[in-house]
C-alpha cells in the first residue's frame, strides 16, 4: 500500500503561527488570515519570499516588523504516536510519503530538525508550485511515484483536501488530532493495510 501523510495537523502539531504574530504585532488573527490567505498562500506556492511578504504586511498594516516572524514563531511539536505508525507502515513494506502545504522557512525548520526523515519522499507545495486542494497536487504525486489512485491512501486534517483526493479515487481519512481521533485513524488504516503492518501494531 502507498500512503500520503499531511504534515501540519497530522504528524506535526501546534503549527499555527498566526496567534503569536497577532500578539507581537497587535493585528487581529482574522485580519492577518484575510491578508495572508490560507497557509500563506503565495508563499506556499513558492510565488513570494518572506521578505516580500513582510514588506507588503508593513505597508498594509502600518507596522514595522523586522525579520521573519513566520519562522521565528514556528515551534512544531511532533506527535510520536503518529511517527511510530509511519515507521510501522514502512516496516510492513508500505511506501510512505509526505504531501504538505508549506513554505520555505517552515520546510527548512522541519528539515533541519529531521522531522521529514521517516518519509521515503517529501512533496512540498512551495517546491512544486501547487497547493492542496488543487487536484494537480495529488496527480503530481501519483505521476511521480507511478501510483494508481486506488492503490493509495491519503490522510489530512482538512476536509477540503481529503474531499479532492477522494474525488480522484484515492482512499482518504480526515484526521482529528485527539486521542479518540488517533485511535479511530489507527483502526481505519489497520483495516486497510493491517496485513502489511507489524502484528504488534494491529493485533488480531
């Protein structure tokens, strides 16, 4: 089985930097989100640098931000339960990749910390120039890996992302990062890939 994992909200938690940026700048989170777009859209597609973003931010809001608060406020926490599951899937012979909407600074931080090391490959939006839920994001991974949609699983914490993948024929799970949500996800993926997971992870 082939599995695509999202990063933020699935393997990495506490990834939303906007509340901290709001506290530092005095600009409301809703105003920052309206200005930035979902996932800092232009930067997530690799179409804007951090310096360009903050120049526009300062002009728009009348602030004087120096440096890159998007990077400085980014302190992701890895869910080691999910990390163990990824390692177990790999040990069972499955190919596991990361498909993530990200931007250069967050990608670099994850890379430097080794957060991507458990994946066979990472497909980052700012490098391929496409963000989820654009169908081309998923077809790029399928074409590059040589996978058929029906032979692939995709897990993401945003329903709009899983709905697009599902429409392409990929089996999907919309993940909720709670203890119950994790257990429900484990039950689902064991039901599909259990024969290719270590018995200790999915006991029968």
